C-alpha cells in the first residue's frame, strides 16, 4: 500500500492548536486556571507559533515544544507572583521577541488605569 502525505499549512496548524477537545491551547489554559489566571492567545500569536513550526519543519509535533518554550518562564514564575489576573501571548512573545504580557488585578481603592 502506498500513501502520499502533504505537509500541513499554517491554517491547519492553527486549527490543531485550538480546535480539538484536548488542544494544546486548552491544555495550557487549564494549567494557568490552576493558578487562578486566565491565559489568552491572540490570533497573531497562534499564526506565529504555526509559522515557527513550519520553519522548523516539525509540523504538528513541534507545536508543544514551541508552546513550552514561550510559556516556560511564565509558568515557573507565576506561583510566586501576586494578583496576576491574565497572561497574554501576543505575536512578539510567540516569536521570542518579548515575554508574555502579564495583567495584574486592580487592587481595591486604586484608581482604574486609563
């Protein structure tokens, strides 16, 4: 039996990241929920992660290592941080140009930032 395979494209990898029942994005969001923190990925971040997997020629198998590389420091530091409400992975953090954005909860009595 002969089967031909085609490489996954960027859109397929983005779908793999978020659509299945146990998708990587959902797994990491659940890990962050354990620390009472919301984890958010921008659309640009998901595309950048997929692009990195294509550039490495690792396809869907490489998505986990890319995600771990992006979130490792944040996951390590998060338990010791106070009042973190949300962690946002944007395109800059997905490409390695910056760390994920950390959004802190507003403390009672503090004015809302503009």
